[in-house]
C-alpha cells in the first residue's frame, strides 16, 4: 500500500518522535543506548552513501562534501582523543571532556533529552536526504 505524498512528512515526523521518545528512555552508556544511536546512524550512512545521478548533483557538491568530511573527521578526532584521555569509559576527563559530557546537563533527562534526540534524528534525516 502506497502512502499519499502529502501524508509522508507527517509519518516521518511521527516515526521520528516515537523513536526519539523511546530512545530518550534509555540509560546512557548502556547497550540499549548504543543500539538506539547505531540504528539511525547506520540508516543515514547507507542513505548518504548512494551517489546522486549527475543531473541531480549541484555544482560544487564535491568540494562541499570534502569540506564537510574534513570537518567531521576533525570533530571525530577531537572526540576520540577526549575519550581516550578519560580515566574510565564512564568517567570524564576534567581537562578535555567529550561533547556528550558537556551537553549532559541539558540531555540528562526529561523533555530536553527528548528534544535532543529528536533534533539529532531530524539533522540526520536532513543530511541523509541530500
């Protein structure tokens, strides 16, 4: 059964809200939280990996992709160094905290945790669509 095109955005938002609601209930640093992050990340990576046909590729897309790739690699390197300097996987280093530790006061629970999950899913969906 096909869904009418005018209903699809609502279904996507509803599915994202449902997933964000369920994922926001997971405890940080658990297997359930890791799976909750890995599933949408894998979906976005698979969607983003497919090359666009040349007629749909905007001019300068390759340069933009390289610039974003370099930025993401640098951000991941900073996060990995911060993670490696932690005394334990669940104890942050005060000298170089990870981004998740810095955001912990906002994302520790409640509506802000749900909003953070929903925003992360929305950003991933937008990046994966392009």
